[in-house]
């Protein structure tokens, strides 16, 4: 006998939760360079890293990632 999975529709809500924190990260996109700032708590820290990296290497294009946290709760 195969296991049965019962799906029941339950309304849920998703919302941003500040207590989960926000991280900022910058990735250098220059070919052959995989340098990145690592996740930073402040936007300025990630930007300062990009400025220093550009000054040191001449690399000028960065991909920026901002990560927040969201919580799902049942809304019934
Ligand atoms: Zn680079």
C-alpha cells in the first residue's frame, strides 16, 4: 500500500518580518573574478567593499543582492 498524502487548502499570509534581519551583499561581475563582499548587515559596508575592490582591481560592475525575511502564517 502506497502512502497517501492529503492536501487541504488552508489560507496563509506571507509578510516581511524585520526581526529576521536584512542582509546586503555585492558580487563582482568581472570575468574570472568571483570576489564578493559576503553578507553584510549594513548597506554601506557592502558598498564600501565594492568601492575598495574597484579601486584595487579596476573592476567596475557589481551585482547587488538584498535579502529580507518573510514569515508565513495561517490566516484562519
Ligand atoms: Zn572583481
